[in-house]
C-alpha cells in the first residue's frame, strides 16, 4: 500500500480543501502509474491492492473520488463500488476496466458511477476522467446544498404563513406579503431544479463526448494491429455495443417500461440496422434458434406477437 497520508490533510466531502483520491487495483504497476500521475497533478492520493484494503482506508479517511478496477481477486470492484455508493454518497466513483463485457458495463452504469477509464491507461485519459468526475461531484454537492437551504426556507415561511392565518387573520396585508414570498421561493426552487436537470444533461453530453474521443479511437487503432485483425469481428461488435450504450434507442429499450435484457437490446439494434437472423447469429456468435427466441421475446414485449407488423419497421419508427 502507498505511504499513508495524515488524515488531517485529507479533504472532507464538500470542504474547500485539497482533493483526496483512492486508487484500488490489484496490478501494482497500474496502481503506481495512476497514483504517480495524480500526485504530479497536485492531488493527494492513496492506494489499495484489493477491496478489503480499500474498505479499511474508506472507514478511516474521507475521499472525494474512488478509482477502482472491476476484476480483482476476492471481492470484485463492482461489489466495492455498490457499497461505496450506498455508504459514502459524497464520494465520486470511476471504474478502471478493459470494458470487455457489455453486461458488466451496464451494471456499473446502473450504479450511477461517474465515468470509465479504459486499460491500458494513459495520462490524458486519467486526468480528463478525474476532472469530469470531480466537476460533476461539485455540481451535485452544490445543488444538494442549495436545495436543502431552499426547502428549509420554504418550510419556515410555510410555518410562518400558517401561524399568521391562525393568529393574525385581521392583518390581511401581512398574509398577502407572506404569500408573495412563498410564491417567490417556490419559483426559485423551480429554477434550481431546472438548472439541475440542465447540468445533468450537460454532464451526459460530456460523458458521451469523452467516450467517443477517448474510447472509440482506441478501438479503431486496435483494429489496425495484428491482434486487432485477428479479432476484428469482436472489436467491431464491442465498438457497436459502446455506441449502443450512448444511443437514445438503446436507452429507450432498456427503460423499466420495456424491460429488455442486454442481449435483447443487441438483437433489436441489429434488426433495426437491417441484419438478418443468420447475420445476427454470426455477429453475436449464437445459434440461429437463440436469435429466433430473442426475436419472439422482443415482439412479445412490444405487444407485436399476434400482429402482422414487420419488426424492423416498427423498431425504426416507434422506438
């Protein structure tokens, strides 16, 4: 484990001091590389070789950001992150992974992580990911603080208004003034909530831009290597899967209303792009019968089972 940083030097979540980061990875070389890059940029940083060691540090220190590998001996990074998001909600989380499993990627995103760093890591990728995660964290903490303060003010004014209605019914002017203040405060709260949604949309756009700028170019370069040519189909499928994560079509298909599985989303996306069942089976390395089963389930969930409706046409127009 890296040399311990005195606890009085670590940043409390929400304080205006130095940023404290925790790197968790069982690969000592990657762990040291990330820690050195972050320290050279002025971040205070600690590291752990596995989830158990990370839990000890989390229990005794306050961290602004956790960077955790997914595949580790013993407890996985996903299990660690799930507990951190629940027990330390002010700690931002970035996953460090090769993203070779779409199901794992979707599970990580469902836990509201702040970003991905793809192995093999490089300096720019690390610094961009950390900067974006900390910026989003600061926005969320500020919004939470503003909302709490406004809700407290609204609650106080509401209590004052109720007391005035009971005790000072004769003082109509004060009642009108308090009503006006309450309306103004409610308007301010509405503006804040709207800004929060705008900030969320802006963050989603930054994440999409970073994926397209940092991850997809790596895949394109990999395709031109000897290894890439040997696994060209798998690399192309991985690229398509990453694009589907960003695609509004995929997000709509994965909504609780439709409840599509990750593989059904893949099949639906390929059907939408005009691929035949035989072509889909080849791309996904599945049997033709399996693809037909997925198509049947997709039609059932879209309520097309007993309708003479072309699935590709429906997916292109309705979803």
